[in-house]
């Protein structure tokens, strides 16, 4: 912006007297002592020059010129604050003198010093101070030949202070002419009012093209207006005419944007790289970020990254830097660097909040990419940003995340808990069910019991709820309650049967409960575990050897080598030879049953031997 406004000043002084022309200094060297001061200053003998100040104590004009000369040299050495002090002393030397008593030369040095001081404030970005000095100049010197320069200067400050409408008000006070119209249009374009710039250009270009043809700055601003209004062909006609600094690089930047819009990435990159040669860091910054965008458009994020980093280093405004950081986050994401992208995005949100333009879209894109490409990282990255989507109630993202979190108990639990409390009614019920199943898997019987109570209020009793209640009681080792719940399930599944097998003996009336269990096994067909359980209960609990033998034998039909079934069948069998064969079969097994069978066989042999001896 500063460069733009300096260009504006140059355009204005093309038809207004200049306060900056170097040949004006000679007329201020009105005495040998002042010439001597100037010689010393140019030789950087500042101490010697300072000692001569006493010679001008009684001559206000010479004292004013002395400080003016000192200020000029200090400003050229970038010692701006010291220069400002000296310009101030030069312009205030006649503060106590009546205006009518001041000579033309003295008045001129006062005016020039004041304007130079204002411009120096502007140069170091003290816009408020600069603005105040320009205002004072206009108030105190309304008929000055430098008034147009003051109007231009105050317009510069107002633009930087974010008050473009007031800036244009002062620009309108510049002496009317075709050139002034072009300048107004240039100002409009410089602060982004392309519509008004376009209106002025259309009128003035038809009336007088001479200024346009001879002004690089106007060719550039006009070309930019044409580009932004979609007239790319005509824009290129003016932009390609710019060969000299500084507009050659700005034009290259604009030409790059045109080619990028036309889909010609190769040419766009050529122009952007040309713009990188500019001294103006702002042009290099814009060129760098647009090179990155061109590479991203070509799906080459690995090439885009270094240019974004370069752009960030070129002193962007805070808003620009924020947008660059978002673009860098996107680049990292597209490069598959999800951990870096997520950490950077987390820090960005901590600083700016999730409402910052584009942030939520980038978070969502990151989550989708991680889910699709590195699902194992999803729970960790989701945890960083989940609070945003819970707060916004973004159901689209929440549903997507729910499916991706199934292998993470902690985050899945958090998700289902939130959905069960905040989702639509159908989602609440489904989430409570999933959450209940998760509680069952994790062994949280208290949490499970609480959830089944809530679900009863929503959907009433059903097999699923009864099953969950049974699981809850089973997990808390309340087997009799679990059994009583299982009895009420209309259609039992395999896990229900397994739980029933473990709990039916806890009923007070085991004869009745085993009948219930036995009936289910007979109807569904039993597994070896069912037969062994029935056999054991009949043998150990109910002392019913006949029934026990029946189920041990059924177990052997299912698994002929089952050691326990063989052992117990042998014990209960009335057929001694058959029992002996069973003992022999399992005695070779390296198990408790094998050892017990071997012991029994040894005892039988011993008894037989004793009998034969007797």
C-alpha cells in the first residue's frame, strides 16, 4: 500500500509543483555558513555541523534552513525520528512571528519542512501523526502552491487508516483535469473499488487516451480493472506493455493470475516467477502465494509448500498470514502429513477460533482424508477437534466420525453419549443401543443398567432391552436376576444360550430351571458345552445318574475324545468292559482326567491280582 501511495504522489506532482526536487536545495543555501553546514553534512561530519548551530541563533530563517538541511540528511540515512525532530524545528522557527512579517523564502521553508515531516511520518507508518500534520498544513496554508501535494498526502494516510471514502474526498480536491480523473480511478482501483474505477476509466479513456498511453501506473491500474471485470484479452494488451520497474513486476503478477484463470498453469508460473524478482516484498509475497496456488491446482502440494513458507516470511499482514497458514495446513493435508496439519490447525483454532473463514471446511476435509487414508489415526485427530462439532451440532460430520470411531472405545463412548443426549429422537435411541453394547463389552454393568432404564422409557420393553438387562446383571454377578431376565427373551441368540448355561443353576428351583434350559437345548440343538452342563447338574446337583449319563453320552457323540465326558461316562456305565475301554482311552491323555483314569485302572489291576492270590 505504501508503494502504491508513493506512486500516486509521483503522478500528482507531474502537474503540481514538487517539494522534493533536488534542485530546490540550492536556493536555501543563502549564506556561506549554510553552505558550509551542507558541505559538512554531506561529508558526514555531523558533530562539526552541529557546532555551527550557534551561528544562526539570531536569524530565524537561517536557523530554519539549518534544521531543514539536517533533517534531509538524517532522512537519507534512515534516521527518521531524528529527521522528524529537525523538520519540526525548521517548521516551528517562526511560530511566534506574525504571518505578515515572514518573508516568502521563510514561508516556503516552513511549508516544505512541514510537508516533509508529514511525509516522513508516513514513511515510518505513523499514519495518524502524518494525517494530523497534513490537516494542519491545509488549515494554515489553504492558498499554498503545495496544496495539491497536501491533498494527495492526506489521501495516502486515510487509505492506510482504513478510511477510503475520506481519502477520495481529498483526492477530489486536486485540480480538475483528465489526468486527475485517471488518478481518481487509480485510487479507486488501489483500494479495491473496481466498480467505480471501471466507471471512471470508461469515460476518461473515450475522451482522452494520451495520459493512459504515457503513464505506466495508469496502464497497470487500468489493466487490473479490466482483469477484475473479466475483460482478460484487453487487460493483457495493456499489462504486456509494462517493461519498467516497478510496474513490470505488478503486471507480471496480474498476467500470472490471468493465465491461471485461463487454465494455463505453465505460463502462470512463468509470470509469477518473474514477479519474484521485484524489490517490493509485497509483490514477491503475492507471487509466492500464487505460485503455491498454481501448484495446488496442478495437484502438486509438495511443490507448493516452500512457496507458502516464503510468503509467510515476507511480512504479510496478520489477515494475510492467517490465510497463508490455512493454505499451508491444506498443503500439508494434501501431502498426507496429517499429524503436522492437525497440530497446526489446532494451534490456529486456539488463536482465532473455529468461526474463522474456511477453518471448519479445512477441519472437515482433514477428518475425511484421515478416515479414508489413515483410519488408525482418526481417533487421535478427532479428539483434537471433536468439541467444535459437538458444539455446532454438525450431524453430518458427527455421523461420519461415529462410523470411523468404532475401534476406539473411549472416543466411541464419547460420541454415542453425546448423540444419545443431543441427537434426533431416532438417533438417540440407536445411540443408546450402541452405547449399551459398548458398555457390555467393556464390563460397565452400572452404566449398562442406567442406559437400559433410559431406553425403556423411549421404546418400551423388548428382547434387546431384556438381553441388555440380563448382561448387566450377569456382569455384576447377580446370576439369578440375569436368569430371570433371560427367561423373558422370546427369541434367544447364541450368546443368550451361553449366558443361560452359566446362570440357570442360580435359580432357587434348579429342577424347574434345568427343565427350561433342557427344553431350549432340545429345540435348538445343543453344543457339547450344553450337554456337559446338563450332565453335570443332573449328576452333582440333582443326583440323577440316568439323566447325567444320557447327556455325557450325547457329549461324546459330539466330541468322542472329550476327556471329562469319557471319564464320567465310564463312572456311570454299568458295562464294566465298556468303562474299562474308556479309562484306557483317556489314560494316555496328559490331563487330570487321564491321570485319574490311569489311577483307576491300576487300582482295578491290583484288586484283580489280590483276588487271584486269594
